[in-house]
C-alpha cells in the first residue's frame, strides 16, 4: 500500500511540475517506485512518444523504476528535461 500511495504521489507531483523533487528523492522514498516511462509521461509537455524515446536513449525499458536509477542517471534525466522545449 505504501508503494502504491507513493507512486500516486509521484505522478501527482510530476503533473504539477514538481518532477525534480521525485528525481532527487532518496531510493527508499516510496515515490521512486514509479516506472520511469510512466513518470515521464505524466510531466506536462512530454507525452508518451517523447517519454519512451528519452527512456530508450538512456538505455531503459518500460519496466525500469526510478529507484533503480543511479544518481548520475537521475541527474541526466533532470538535464534532459530542463533542456526540453
């Protein structure tokens, strides 16, 4: 239940534009249990195609969770999202 609630919170945070909070959260934070692609899709302006493309460029499939990413991979996502139009 705790992880499901955390995933819902992560998607809400991303939809509200607070995606950096989730990406910079510790690995034991339940919000980081969300799949990377699903998380990226919920960020306004990213969409399904761009989310899958970005995840694929980083070498992640649809079943990689945010808590599985290293700190460097999370920062790479932050940079990619900040550079996006």
